[in-house]
């Protein structure tokens, strides 16, 4: 158990340090590394997926169900980005003041329209993008579990949704490519961008 | 035309099932050296994992650099499964173990993510997880 001094090193009236950071450092979190990882994950949510999913969904013509599911994933990834950014600043970090530099920090590759842009290729890319996101977020969960409840709570909410996204795209790809049924177990979201975990909204449980 | 009762043009080589080619890979871990066998079509990270060695990794797609290692014997690794791998990485001896397949016996220093990111940054190449305001 950390000593009480971890909350006392920040002097009265001092705005150069944060108790909210010192307490998690005292519990063993490498805050600089955490900030790097959060920036990489923010870039992956915003630049690698939200932006490129905008294009991917345009190319799912004739598959209106796929389009809508891609749109749900896209908007939920934007919700994740919105959640992560405040935490980066709270921890004392900041975003690169240069969009290409930010884009290049993403821990997952840009989900660029595949060539050829077939439905199977797009669904494969979507599924693999979600898999990278799951791996990136569980890393944050591992790093913060039992030490930084605020980041952990955020990461686990995002992870919940990334796991659901993977399940959606497995279901769609299995049917489209292999003619197999691999149920995701899910039936509907609310309105597009529902993001039940990351927006603290009600999730489907009739 | 038949020879000894077999159609002459039929190729019977496919009926044989040769042992898959395997290579000896020495892993120089931070505190010990371990040796494993890795098949030609197997990713080095997966073979290490199967042998009970958990190496760093995150994306498992050959992108994020978390699994980076460095070749100590200048041998060859097939990185065609990696999403992003530059000729400059090869020249500097860095390999991505999560998506790298051996093409000869190897000797690899593991846990090289910081070094590989630094190498990429110096060459102005993509280096995820390296940005800080300092």
C-alpha cells in the first residue's frame, strides 16, 4: 500500500503537479508510457478507424445492413476518441499539434480502402482493425488494473465495445466469405453511434 | 504411354509428405538465452509462445513495433506478413517477431521496441508509440 506521502508531495497551492497523477505513479503506473499509449490509441480511434471507416462504409453499396453496422463502429470509435483526449490532458500529456504526426503515432494501421474494394476485403479489414484495437485496449487495462481506476474504467468501457465490433465483423465476414453462420450474439444497437459503454447509455437487455 | 503400369506423366512427388522445414532460433532474452525450433511457415513469436516464452507484442500484425527484435547473426527473416516493414529496418537488423518467419538459423536479441522506434525516428519513418511533448 503506498504511503500517505504520495498525496502530500504536491504542495499547497502548487499548480505544477497533480495529486491525480502522483497517486497513480505511487501505485506503480509509468505515466509517461501510459500517455504515449493513450495518444497511440487515440490516433488509432480517430485517424486509423473513424476517418477511414467513413470511406469504407461508402463502398458497401447494396449491403445496407453492413453499411449500418460499419457506421455504428465508426461512430463508436469517435466516441472513444472523445473519451480518451480529456484523460491524456489530465495526466499531463497533450496531443501532437500536427495532424500527420498524430496520424503516424497510431498503434494500428490506417484502415484504407482495400484494393480491390470488395465486400469481403472491406469486412476483413474492419475485423482486423477491431482486433488491433482490442489488443491495444487490453494493454491499457493490464497497465492500470488496480492502480489507476479512472483510466482503467475508461479503457474497459472502450474494450467492451471493441470486442462487440469484432464479433459483428466476424459474423458478417463468415457469412459473406464462407457461407457460415458465426453469431455475434448481438441483435441491435439503438440509434447510430449508440456507444452504450463509452457513453454510459443503456445497453440492450430486454 | 505407361511405364511399369503407371501413367508416365503423373507426378507422384505430391504424394510424399516431407517434414516441414524447421530452423533453430536462439532468443537472447533480457536475463537468459533460450533456443527454439521454428517452422518455415511459422511466426517466431508464436513458436516462442508455444515453447512457454511470452515475448512482448500488441497488434500482432507487424505494425506497432512492440515485438521488435534484433538479429545478431545477420541472417534472413521473411517479413512479408508484416503490415509495415521498411528496407531500413532490415539494414539495421531489426525484425518483427510477431509476423517474422525464419529462412535460416537465427540468433535474435528480443525486447528491442525502444531501439527500433528510435532507429525509425532517426530515419523519419513511421514509429508508433514514440511521441512525447519533450
